[in-house]
C-alpha cells in the first residue's frame, strides 16, 4: 500500500526538538522522525516506549549460555568423555570461559539480526528514503497525509513554517 | 540553595553510637580472645585495610576521571573528596598494625615470627625465602611512604579543588590544569603502590602462598565497595536536601559503575580461581582448598552476593535509575565485599595462630572446625565493622562540612548539571 508523506526538513536538532514538542502540543500525529544521528531527548519528546530490544538480548544471551553449558556437558560426559589433566569429566570451571563467549556471541548476533528485521533492513534490501539528505545533515519530521484528510494539509504546512523548517515536500512511498 | 553541608548533632550522635558499638565489641573481643588476640587483631586489620582501601580508591577514580576529561561526576565530586580525606586516619590505623610487628602485640603475619619458623620444614623454608620483602622494615616503610604519598597528592587535589570555588572564574583554568598534573601522577603511582601494599597488608597473611592476580582482585573489591558507599552517601545527602543538581542520570551512571565493576571483580576472582584450579599445584591450591572446605558458606555467598545479585538486578535500565533498588544493591554489595575481605584475611590469620600455638604439631588435616569470628562473622566482628564504619562516616562528613558541596567554578560543572545518558 502506497503512502503519501508530507515531510519537513530542519537544519538543526534543536529546531527539530522544539518542533516535535510543538507538534505534540498541537495534537498533530507525527508518523516518524528521521535524523542522521541519535538526538538526546527525542524519544521522550515523541513519547516512544522504551525499546524492547534488550529483552531479546537477554533471551539470546540465556540461549547462548545454555547452548554452551549443556552442549559441553553432553560432549564431555556422554558423547566423548576424555580425561584432561586429571580433571573430572564434568569440569565446570573449564566450561565457564566458553559459556561466557557463547553468551556474548549469541546476544550480539541475535540482537543485530533482530534489529535488522525490525527495521526491515538486510543485505540486498533497498529501502525507500524520503530524502537522501536525512542520512547526512538534515532532520526530518514526516506526517502521513491520510491522517489529515479531514483537517487538510494546510495545518501541517503552517506548522512547518512556524517551527522553522527549511523545506517542505510531499512524496509517495 | 543548600550548598554548605552541616554535620548535624544527630549525625554525630549516630556516628558516636556506631563507634561505641565498635569499641564495646573490640573490648569484649579483646578480653574473650585466645592468648595471641587473634580475633581482635584480625578484625582490626580487616577493617583498617577495607576502609583505607576505599579511601584510596576514591582518590584513584577521582584522578582517573580528571585525567580522562570526565565531566559527569562533578556535581558529587565533593563526596569523593570527603572519602579520600579518610587516608590519614587509615594511615594511623595501618601504623598501629605496623607497630605490632615491632612490639609483637599481634601475630597476624607468619613471616614476622621468624623465631617460630623451622628451616627444616618445607613450608617454613618458603616463608624464610620471602623475608627479604616480607619483613617489618618494608611493611612499615612502605605503609608510611606510599599512604603518605597518596595523602600528599590527595591534599593537593583537594586544596586546588576548594580554591577554585573561592576565586573569580579563571579563563585559563590554571587550578584545574594543576589538578590534572597531580591526578595524572597518582594514576601510575597509585596503581603500583596499591599492589605493593595489598601484597604486604593482605596477601602475606597466607605467607607461603602467592597469586599474581591477587592485587587486582583485592583492588577491584575496594573499588566496588567505594562505588557502593558513594551511591549511599550521595542518596543520603540528596535526601537531606543537598546536591540538588544530582539527578537520576547521575544515579544511572553510578549504577552502571557498580554493575560493571562487579563483573570486573568476578572476572578477576574467576581468573585467579581457574588458573590455580587448572594448574593444580599443591602450594597454590591450598588457598582455595582451605576456603572451600572450612568456609563454604562465605565462599559461595561471596559469588552470589557480589556477582549474581548486582548482575541480575542492575542489568535493567530502571533498577539503576531508582533510589530504592540502587540503594538496596549498594548496601548488600558493600557488605558482600566486606565479607570478601573477611575471607581473604581470616583463614590465613587463623592458620598462623594455630601454627604458632602448636608449633611442634604438624599442619592440620581436613576441614578446620567451626569457629565464630573466623568461619562466619559473629556479632563481635559485625560490631567492630560498625565501629569502623562510624569512624569512617564521621571523618567523611567532617571533611565534607569544611567546603561547599557545590563546586561553583569547576570547568565541567555545566556539563555535569546537564548530564544525560
């Protein structure tokens, strides 16, 4: 389904933050905000919930921990027991470094992959961008025009001009 | 604006009550002790080392932050200044231990009772081979010299920091530049000398044993305890209406430091344990054999309290940003690291005492029998700890009341006030 997006570009993150607050106060429903780098306080201003990515990280980490620990337990006690240096088959201290490594590995890779899936990114995927400059030096607030069929787009255009947007464009994605 | 800290009568009374409990515990301990006063002096050493180390670590981290261009800690830097100015008291406490080496009023260190060492016994031979370093001259000289240097640099830093408050804003930040020089100096000096003192003060209670990880491990324990106390003191001052610029953002970063250095401590603990376990050399494994057999509760509780608890609780964002959860963890972990030092010092001292009182007997076999104050901390040991804590709080609060809690002209103050994680 294609979307018609009306967006305004700002030159400065301070202007952007003020504009997001102003939009919130005017009850304008922002579709999304795009910035070239993380802007402090933007999450709060947009009223976003805390990311749940770290819960995924914990689960992936726990999975890595269990994989390593149970895997080594099975290998060294049931599958192929070998005595190393007179230690018991089930030598927990020797398992801990590998358990640690796999915990980090699973959490790291798992979170990266999850993040890519959530964002719809991946190798070979070309995402449509509103404007190339939002990956460089422009800060963008985007509105979905479908949300404003009743009130009309003038209200948003007025909002952009009053908050100091340097450019206002419309684009169909 | 509530910037001048007032050390109120109620707080003084609280400190004196704690110190009273400490004195009472120490008196009870002294007169109910064995002929070598083992429990009394091991408690004295344990708490002196613990609180002196905390003071040193405040100085070390403070200097590391200055050297690393850090800004976020400025709003509560006067708390650290208060803590590191405990150093002269720590020096006196450690000099009492040093005096005991000369006057023989305690027998904490097997290497000091050279007359009881038998050159025909392998265990004693090892200790005699170390007496070039483990002797009362090095112990006393090192303590005076190194803690003296720490204190000297601490006074320079504190002096410059307070002087900055009272002058007109200096566009060249000349005082801050001087502080950077002293701070950069204490980092290598403190890094090496603290290891030296940990070997002398703590590791040498197990005179025949050594570990190259030990100095780092004990220092990490000091560092985590210091961070916990910082969080507790800061929250207390905040509750009394001071430090109004300290926000949840600063609390969050303190929580991160407690979290991170708890993991760092565990890393060192485990590295020391695993290398010794893997190599399986008898003269090295004896340290853990002793602790796992005779002190199993403390040994495993140590890991649970100092690693598992802060790791699982402080992992979440929200627990680091709330006073309740952070203070709970800080208090428990502080006690946990006190127990960690208990476990470093008590078994060695106890073995030394047994060695001296049964000089003719062989090394004991199997698990040592239960003994309150050694196997687990008893009321007397906890009381002694409260006494030292009272003294510590008294010194820290007195120092904080001598200067404004608000470092008005620090170049990083604005950055710290607007800190956002």
